C-alpha cells in the first residue's frame, strides 16, 4: 500500500502534461496485458 501512495504523491506533484503521459502509459500497459492474456486463452 505504501508504495502506491508514494507513486500517487509523485504523480500529483508532476505537471498536467506529465500526468497525462503517465495515465496513458498506465492504460497502455493494462491494454497490452489484456491482449496478451487473450492470446494465451486462444
């Protein structure tokens, strides 16, 4: 839990442009993980 709160504090301190980048990176990693799982299921 502490690790995630530290991450959120760091993100909060970043400017909006950097926050947007991290959000996109985060969602891209989730999408990539989901597509890998789908490929393994097939």
